[in-house]
């Protein structure tokens, strides 16, 4: 993000490209990813991911999670997720 022009960042934000679902939905889809997608396509170290995701690792100079990678994980887990309703998938009227 630091290499982008402010106008580009504004455009991406206005299109909700830089947002993620609610914390409950994030937790749900992240679990679904590791239960159903990751075993067949292990692209990252699961233990390290959970340490960063849960806040056990310091973000200053330590490992971080790429938003692009995280969104790809969420999208991949959507096909395996069965939710009672779509309310947790909506945030401010936008679908994820």
C-alpha cells in the first residue's frame, strides 16, 4: 500500500477492496479455509498464520498477513461454508 498514490488508495477504499467481513465472519471463514481448503492446497504455515492472526506475534517488524492473500483465503473458503443466513456476510450493505 505504501507504493500506491493516495488517489488509488481512495478508489480502492471507495470500492471496499480494502475491507474484510465482520470479526465473526472472519473467524468462521478462516476456520473453514483451514478445515477444507488448506489440507489440499497448503500455501502457508498454519501455525505461523494463527500466531499472527490471533495477535501473538508483534506486527512491528514481524510477519504480517497480506490483505490480498487473506482475501483469497476467504474467497476460497466461501465454497465450503454453509451459513444459516447471509447476515454475517453483509457489512454496511456490501456482500463479501
